[in-house]
């Protein structure tokens, strides 16, 4: 991939960054972080940029972890449903093999009678 250089503004700081790939994506991420820092600053009594950045990072990390947990729970539920369908299908197939058809003889074999 090609390295792209881009200048971004986050919470009043101009940063020159490099990324592998899309510079537009980097700009989008920077706008997202800037917006989130502004939201945290409005709710916080702190004016320390580092503290606001740390609180913002913790908030974003919390959202990421919640999304991962939700995705994992959803995948787990989907796997449970698929497993249950397989069990049901196996039981159906096994029951078909255990139930003799009406036109087949179902009695014990009469070996040696005669």
C-alpha cells in the first residue's frame, strides 16, 4: 500500500499524520475523535487537554468493548440455533432408521427352525 500524509485537526491541535491507504478515512476518524473530545469537554469540569483525551479514549474503548461483546453474544446465539437445527435433523434421520416400514418384516430371525 501507499503511505499517505495528511494534516488533521483534533481538539485545536494540528497533527501531521501518515497512514497506509485512504487519507479520507484518516480525516473521517480525526473528525470523529475531535467531536468526541468536544463532547467530553462539555461534560467535564477539566480544561486539561490530556485528561480530556484520556477520558475520550476510555469512552471510545468502552463502546468498542460493548460492540465486541454484543457481536460475540449474537454469534454465540446463531451457533446455538444452528447446532439445535443439526441435532433436530440428526434425530429425525436416526428415528427414520429405527422405525421399520410396514411392508418390512419386523420379527426376530428364525434361524435353525425348520
